[in-house]
């Protein structure tokens, strides 16, 4: 008994001390912030902090009752609140002036940065996010088209909490292969190191419906269909690109083409936002984003459309299943040159021509054309980022640093000047692995309708635009040498 | 020798392992060394093995005594007592540093509003319970909890980190980019902390059943810890980036928070923290025990048990007083600790060893043993206690 007492006392004391009286958080006291939006404030130096808070009761109602709830249209299961502050932390703390619960960020997996703020610089925001243990380093960062506040106000139908909808977008984005998710930690790493510039995915409000009627314009529902020059549907991305080139101001229009409603309520990943240092300098459209992703060797998916044969018109969709890239800096007689070696593997997932894939030469030709198409994407990205934005988003500087650390130390200061004129050699090797469940295409009765021809003309212009890049002349190793008859878009 | 308890070599091994990886895994160390942190850790590991050779060679001269006692015999009574008191101070100070780091770890990452004293108090309460009865309790405790931490956590952690695709191995290149300078600096820092702190085991070696087995157990612990250190430090750099990982207080903790596999296996940092805290606890226990024992022996007390609580109280007070803020704690570990601890972990033991060697075998209570114990692999002539069979289990357990 005498011995038992101190033990019991110690246990009792320990349980008192270890329960965490100071930092106790009851779940019903917490406001679970599902997404965070940060915009530039009305005065210089201020921020607008937007928190999207899950409302548990509505959440349970909308989840539990499924579609056929008692109410006709239940309230959205999120509460959105915005507050302006002198600093981020100031704004965040002011939330407590009207938020009845303590804000809690461990579930905020999405951080949206307003466009204006991004142009001004995001270092302060990243510092804020890094400093607080509640914020996950695996949260994803996005740049809003327009304000972050407007993005957080979206109400997507399928997943009524926009924050979670965006998270799911990230999860399935490899299917389209047109946006590269970036986590907070990856962004921190790039900004700290400074040898690779940041590209964040861009989020826009849009409608779920892309309108096909009116003029006979093919839809771009796949998102980021890109193609070898020739008959294809790259209308979407090319118009996107044209718009975005001029769209350096606040880009207000949503969606692409001309959707009926300019401001939809659905969220969509729309290419990438190019940073230089911590400042937004411009956008990449989907095609350029894909080119960027090829060079970065990141996880791939998405569709590449090629026309397999020159003579009968027809197209095939290649789905990328694997992609790897190597950046090899080379010193050629004292001059630095970057060799980009991309290896791609894909499946034929669609054939719009009566093709017999057991013919080896057909497959080889498809592979060549796929390689050419990929090369075109890469060239587009290079043209945009290297020549126009002059931002080393591809990590060429990092590659030089790894291969020639001594040289890097000498040229590091001048890299901004060297990089735009760096010679880049692109080599693409493409392989087709399988053709899904059939190996022969269905015989088609007629040739494609007229508008296709008009299409071809349109992409031809684009092809020439990217063809004006000085590197285009060199053909890669994947046998990209012989342009097809229709591939006259290539120089 | 006030300590009457005896421990096995296997227990010593786990004690040393827990002690070594106690808080090395959590603190930021990559500020100067960046990409080549693994080389620094490797080099320090080699240095750690050499240190163990020095310590066991020294202990081999006096297999039944602690430095507090034999320093007197080697250097004379006043100087020897001073050496004993110095080691008391060093153990107390390192214990306070570790206690403070544990508190900072908790208050920075989890308990933002809780006073740091709460962690110091509750932890020291427990270590005092462990230290009071003597070395056998910490040894048994280490035998039970340490295997979980490095042996289980390590593969788990690395596997999970790799599987969650957060590891960018290219962050570890180019190799030796800054030349040898940063590597040596990093190794210098790692050598002092944690390997140099093995000097405390001079006070524990005499409690071994078979003192000759000390070397093998300690060397094994150092090797395993180096492995652990290399892997964790490289992982930090690979995941967080060379520059970004240097900016964190607790890079390994951040890595743990980032691990997620699919949608279901996430937020394992609590589990990781439990295991790290257990290891830190072992480290604290050793520090407090050594401080207690060194003080009792230097002051010629009859008994050290009653001192444990007092030493614990001192440790708490010191841990609160040494630094006012967390950044200065990191700065101290990074910049000054290697120099500060140099006399304790290298110069003093080297001096004692040199004097012992010059004097030959002074009035050694167990003559005939010194020669064999100074050679690795030399079997002790003392009759082997029954635990010897069990001790063979060290290699099997690994």
C-alpha cells in the first residue's frame, strides 16, 4: 500500500498533465477549413484571406440523404468567409471576430492564390503556410484565374465542397494529363533552391457544358487533345493559346471557346501559371503545359492524336501510359547545350480509320508521328517559357548544377541572361504497347466531313508558329524524320 | 562502485542505440552540408567507432570503476574529483538540452499553447522513476522499447516515404558539390552529437556482467545508428530539398507528416513521434543516471539513489534557463556544441587513457584482465555468469 501510493499519484498526475489541457481541441469547437484562398487586399500590403469552412450539419444532410433529400435544394455544405488583414496572420485571426469556431487547417488540402497576388509575389504566403504546423505540406497550390475568392465560391454539383472537388481534380488530373499538381513542399523546395522555377496549375470557373452547336466546332471535352499537325482537333488549345497570349491582364472569361455563361460554377484545371522567382509571369495553355510536363518527366496521361496514314484520312488517339525524361547538359566546344531525351509509351485507345495494327510498319509510323506530336508540345512549351517568359521552369539550371557544379557556380549569376538563348535539343522516342481489345479498326464508309479540312488549316498556322522556333529544324532520334503528306505543317 | 546492478551486453547495446538515435533524427542538421549530409553522417560514424574504441580501451584498464573513481587514481584526488564533477555537469547539461529539445519538439509541432515546463516536468518525473533504482531499470526499459524505434520504424518509414512519391533522389546530387569542407563540418557536428555523448557510457560499462563485451555492443550500436542517421538525413534532403530542409526545425517530422499512401494511410506522424519520444526518453534516462552517479561518486556518497530526484529537478531548471528561444537552441547545437563538448568527449578521455597507459597497470582491483580487455575479441578471464548465453543473443537479435 505504501508503495502503491506514489505510483498511483504519479499516474494521476501524469494523466492530468499529459491530457493537453492547453491545446485541447474539441471537434465541435473547430471550423474545418477545406480550402484556403488568398488574394491581394484593397491597399498595398494587405491580404484578403478566404476560408471555406465545412458546415457539418449541411454536410451530413447532403451526404446522408443523397440526391433525394427532404429539401428541394439544400444549402451548400460550406460556409465561405473572407476577411482582409494587414498580414495573413492578422486576417486569419480576424476570422475569430465572427467565426463562432476556431479555424482549423489540417484538412485544407487546397490553397488557391489569386492572380493579382501571384503577380505581386507569393513568398509571404508560402512562409505563412510553412510556418504553421496545422497546414499540411502536401496541400496543393493553385493559381486562380481572377480572384481566389471567386474560385472558392464555386459550387460544383458532383462534390459539393469545392475544396474536396479540387482535391479530386488533382487526383484524376493525370487522366487528362494537362495539369501538373504541385504540393506546398515542392513549391517551397523550388523557391528555396531557385534552380527550377515554379509552375502552378491554374484553376478557372467554368460550366460543365461545353457547347457544341452554332458553328460546327468539335468539342474539346477531352481536354488538351494535342496533335501532330494535320487533321485533328487542336482547335481548342490553339484558340486557348491565342487568347492567353493577349490575356495578361485580369483574365475574366471562363472556359474556352465561347461558352454561353461567362462565369460557370464548376471548377476546371486550365494549364499552368508560370512563375519567375515568386512572381507570376504568365500562363501556359494546356498544350504548353503538356510540353512542360514532358520535360519535367512527371507523371503522365492524356491523349495524343495522330493521323497514322497519309493517304486515307483518319486519326488515332494514343493514350500515354508512361513518360520519362532526361535532361543532359552538354558542353559543345565551350558552349552549353541542353539535350532533352523523352521516352514515351502509349496505347492506341481509339482508331478513327480502318487500320490493321498487326502491320509493324503502321505501328512504327504511328510511333514516329506520336513522337513528332510530343515534340511539338515540347517546342511549344519551350517557345513560351524560354523565349517569352524567360523562366527556367524546366529545371535546366538544376540539370547544369547537377552535371557541372563548378560551371554552374560561375554562370549562376548570369543564368537569367544565358537561359533564353540556350540551345535545346529535343529527342523523343515513342513506343506503342497495345491497342486495347482489338487490333483492327472498323471499316469506315466515308471520309471525314468537310470541317475537318478547315481544321487542318487552322492548326497549320499553329504548327508554323511553333515551327519558327530555331530548334525545330533538328529532328530527333525517334525517327521523326519523314513528315507525312499531310504533315506539311512542319518545316 | 555504487552501482550494484548488472546489465547484459545486449541491454547495453539497446541502451546505446536508443541513446544515440534519441534526438538526432529530429533536429535540423543539414544547414551547411546540404546534399552531402550522408557523407558527413558516414564520416562521423567512422569517428564514432573510433571513439568507442577509445572509451572501451580506457574502461578496459578499470573494468569495475567509473571515471569518477579512476580519474582520482590517475590524476590525483583533487583533479580526479574535478573530472568527476565535470562529467556530472556535462551529463546534466546534455540532459537539459535534450529535455528542452523534446519540449520544443512538442510545443512547435503539437501543443502550441502548452507551457514547455509541462513536458519537462512530466518527462523528468518518469525518468526519475527509472533512474532511482539503478541502471537495471533503464537497461530493461531500453531492451523493451528501443527495438521498436529504429528496427521497426526505420524500414517502415523509408518504405512509406518512397511509396508516397515524395522522395526526389535527384535532390541528393551532385555528390560532394561543395568539396570536402562542408562534409567535414557536418561530420564534426555529428561526431560531437550524438557519437561524442557515448562518453557517458564510461559510467555504464562497469555495470556490465562481462566488461569485455562492451566494445562489440557499443560498436554495433554506433554502426546501426550511423546507418539510421545516413538514411534519415538523406531522406530529409531528398524529400524537402537541400535548402528547404535546412530551414526546418524538425525536418524528419515534416517528412513524417508528408507520408501518405492512397487515401487511407496518412498522418502517421503521431506514430513516428511516439517512437522518437521513446528514444529521447532513453537518452534522458541515461543522462540523468550518469549525472546522478557521477555526482554521488565524486562526492563519496554512500548511495546515489536518493540523488536522482534532485538531479532531475536541476535538469528541469537548467533546461528552462539555458535558452530563451528555439532558434538559439538550434544555433547552439549547430555552431557551438561541437567545440563546447570537445573536452568532454575527446580530450579528457584521451588524457585519462594516456595516463593509464603510461602508468601501466596501477593498483587495479582485477589484475590480469586489462591486457585482454584492451584487445577486441579478447575473452574475459572472469568466470562467465549465466547471462553469457543470453548475451550471445546480441548478434542473433540483429
